[in-house]
C-alpha cells in the first residue's frame, strides 16, 4: 500500500495514491485528515477524488470537526445510506432557513419524487431509476416543470455533498453521466371545444376526481401542481374565488366560473384537508391513470410524434389561454389571468388573435393610399 503524503497547502490533510485506480488519467487519491483532541491523535478517511472529494473539502471537514469539538457540538458523519428523500428534505430545510422560496420544489418532491424514488439510497440512484421517474412525470408536466423537477434533485444532492453529509457523485452531473432534461419546445397544440367536451365526458365515465380537475383547469388555467396543493379553506364560495399557491410559493386569487366552483366544492372535505389527494395523503399521478387512459381512448395523441403537439394535462391550461386569445381578449388581460411573470410568456398566444392581426396589416396599405412614402 502506498504511503500517506501530506498536502502542503492544507494543514492536517493527507492523501494516498491508488496503484490500480485512475482518475482523470492519474492515480486516484484517497484523502485523510488528522487532528488532536484531549491529547489524542485521530485519523479520519474523507473519501476518494473519483467520488468528488478534494483536498480543500477534506480541509474544510477538518476545520468543521475542530470547531464542533471546541464548542462541544456533535460531529456530523457521512451518511452513506442517505436516501434521495432525506437529501431533498435537508436541502428544503436549509433553503427555508435561508429565506428562499421553495414551494415549487416542495411540490415536485411531494407529488412526483417521493412516491417514485424518495426511499432510494443515493448510492443506488442511477440512470435507470431517474429514467423511470422521468417517464412517470413527463405525462403530467410541461418540459419546463420536468426540468425543474430534476433540478430539484440535482441541487439537493449537491447540497448534501457540499455540506459533507454524503459522499459520492451526483448522478445528474457530467461526472454522473446524466444532464438535466433539455428545455422543451413550447406547446403549440390546444384542444378544440369538441375535443374538450369528449375528454370531460370520457373522464366522467371513469373518474369524477380527474373530470373535476380537468374541468377546473379548462375554466381557469390552474396548473396541476396548483390543484394538488388546494385545501378546502382556499375556496371562497361567496366571492367565487380560490386562493392558489402558485410558482415560488406566491398566494394568488383566481376567479372561478360557476362550473369550476361546483367542481371544487364537490371535492371539499375538511378545511385543512387537500382536495385532490388520495386517502394516504399522496397525490394522484397522470402516469397510467384515468387521464392518460382517457387520452388513449379518444386517440388524441395517436400518430403524434413531436412533443409540441402531444396532449398532456398542461394542454388544458394552454387551451384556456388559447380560447381567450381566439375570442379577442386583450393580451395583457390574458397575462393576468394566466398569472405569467412577464408579458413575453403571454405573447406566444398573440398570433391567435386573428382580427387584431388583420387590423394591423391594413396600416401599411393605408399609408400608401394616403400618399405617404
């Protein structure tokens, strides 16, 4: 076995080079720290360079141990059995303490990650597990939301690595061999009125709950994740409003139509109880559920290969905005109804306002007819 060598730049940090394992074309290094406490000498192996450990990280761990020994606090040890769920919860707890907005990450975790792979240890989290999660989630999420879901996993694992709570390589990284899902194409398809009616009729046959969620989204543009976070106390029946928790945790009022109000009231239970969750508290999923089966029964995605034209639950929100635009609703009014952060997000619907386009196209001919250059 190769002898320990001191890292001159970092006091108390040593490394041993492997004879058989290479990392970046050089012998892999295993980092070890040494410190004294109560007159005794202690050694602790931190980890290998091939697992993402650096001399600087080992030195930071040594300083952290010495600081905690000085104030009498327990020393944190690497948890090599840490699950993905635990890593995300640790990150969310830290982010909240930092004053960061984490509602959308919490929603991704509770709705999609926890039921699918929350109990998977990080050292067993590979591309097979993540691909399975992707297949389940992409049926109910837009490309942007799917990317946000995997970014939540990525940032949480980076957090526990950075804070020396787990040793390993983040599978969603260059070293781990998997990157974030690409930013998806903007969805261009929206339902016709007849398609929407057929979808609601098909859902009515198999699942009243999914029928009601689809109806509410078509009438108001509320996202699926926002529906999953609704409680009975969020409904203001007298004012025909529901207070939703939108992106970044922002609480916003949404006006309800009579039909959408009735759909929410049908699912209201106790004031603090979620409207659209199973009896065990877990959210429904579109993967292989009534919504996906209804799309299949109606053939709405039959023969469709380009993602921008595939119908998902998010298509209902897109349909809501598209119908408004087709009926001549002002683009700024659509922005407010969709609760978009910027007008640029809403401009994708501008081309659906045909009469306004025709009116604008008459400006140039009028100039020429008036003798203007």
